C-alpha cells in the first residue's frame, strides 16, 4: 500500500479496495451518485385528508409558513404540485381522490404516474373504495404504495376525557378499522401519523419501512431530507452525514483521511 499512515490504511480497507487510488476513485463515484440521486414521493388521498399538511411536516414547515403547501377544508390542489426539498427529494402534492367520478387509471395518467418512486395514500378516517382502487392500479404498475392514517392527534383528543380512556387501545382500534378496509390488498401496513408531531405514533415505522424498500442512494436522500423530530431521527441523519463527509474526504484524494467520531 502506498502509505503506511494508519488512517489511510484503515480507509482503504474499509472501502474494500486494495490501493488508495482505487479507494479514492470508488469513494468519488459513490459520493457523486449520492449527491445527484433524486427521490420523487407522491402524496395523494381524499380531499381534506391532510395531504398538504403532511408534506409541510416532511419539509419541516408549519402550514402558515412562507412556501408551505396550501391547506384547507376544501380541495386546494387541482394539479400535481412539486415541492423541492434538500438532497434532491421532491414531494408531490397530488389532486384529491374523493371525487364521485374518480377513476384511478385516468388519475394516474393525468398526474404522470411514471414520475414517482413511491406513493403515500393519505386518509384522515377509514380508507375508502377510491383509495383501494388507486392502490390496485399502483400495484399493477409495480410501484410501491403506503397507507398513512393522518390526524391521529385529533382522534386522541376527542376521546381523551372519557372515563376509561386508553390511548393504546384507541390506536389499536383505529389500526384494525383501517386494515379491515384494505384487506383485499393483502396485508398492507397502515401508519398512524400526526403531521403536527412527527415524533409520535408511527412516523418512524414509516421511515424505517421506506428505508428498507428503497435503494441505497435513494435511502440516503430520504434520511438527509427528513426533519429532526426525535433522537432516533437525529442519529439516522448523523450516520448518513458522517458517511457523506467520509466519502468526500477520501474522494478528494488528498493523501490523508480525516477520522470522524
């Protein structure tokens, strides 16, 4: 090996290559791929289900902040609207699916289905026929979809003062109800989410599931873009940033690698 510097030796070994030159080239290639990867996430669901609020939460914004997606009790998204996010992540707010004459195949054509890596189907109550219909069409196209049951904080508040209130039992009841309405799709996961407190309920389970389903580079983009809503999320972001910095240092071919804690 060209250098006996312990840090360089360790870095080359970690890369799986035999020389510093090969390790540097590999690190640079990986760094460029991570920096340039794109991830397109489509958020859809019934009008008023909280699609825009969920997108704002993913962007670390409140609904009233400048640049936030428009929210309201009526349909505010008439055309697919894209919101740029760090790490080349694009969040797409799609039109609502609650119209009486909704047809999933026409809907997917209108919103340019091929644009998206995955779909998150949002509902603030039980999932309806249109949601299941849309999920089936997405399955046919061999794309991934995930169900997000939003406004869980509202459900909890509505029963919190009852005599025998049990939060875990309420959450379990909501999950069971959601699963009954999508059982014809097999056994898809339903994630319970509060857009006003991502650190609670199932948001971390959703992130873990997306990570396991995405490729390495798209997974990296996802984690980099997410807001810090818990210590666990902070640890995820710390891990990917350390890797990014390590690749940048090795790929710069300065002949030395800076160790990061």
